[in-house]
């Protein structure tokens, strides 16, 4: 009986301490993108910190932005996502901005393991796309 209780306790502790914190730098599957996820108050924010495009043109600007007043801002360090905590390892009711097309999409993010997250962006449901991002480093 003690072995059963001990095994259940170990399983519970392992599940409750599973990595669900996405803070860090993540590699996207598009353009070798790097996004730094960080806390911004109770929310989760993400900034563009690298890509093959930024390697080639480090001072690239947000030229596709539909707001002409924002087209001169640098992509490097640009806030491209913000989401609200929805539960352990899950953020949603947020948005992600794509500097390549100047569009902002509804988004949510789920931690699927210590080194992977799923990011889902939607024009309007069911028109969504999911990407797997891998922890960098």
C-alpha cells in the first residue's frame, strides 16, 4: 500500500512541476525566426529578436504595417505578440503581428513540453494555422 501511495505522490509531483513556463527565446519554423517570450504584467509578450531576414538586413523596418506612422519602426525588438494567461501552460485571447504581411491575427499559445510550444493564429476561426516553436539554445 505504501508503494502505491509513494508512486501516486511521485506521479502527482512530476505532473505538477512539468515545465509550463514559456519565458525564453523560441525558434519559429519561418525564416529561422527567434521570438523572445517574456512576462508583461500578468500577460505573456513576445518580441522579434532574430531571423534570417534580420541577419541580412539588421535595420529592417516595419514597412508592411497598414498604419503609415508605424512603418519606420525597427522589426528588431518589435512587440509582435501579447496574450492573457488561461491556465497552466496556456495563453490566449491575444494577438500576434506578422511584420511580413503587416497583419495582426488572433492567437493562443500552449506549452506542449519543456522545449516546444504550439502557437495558433487565426484570421477568423476556423481559418487558423498552428506552428510548433522550439526553445532556442
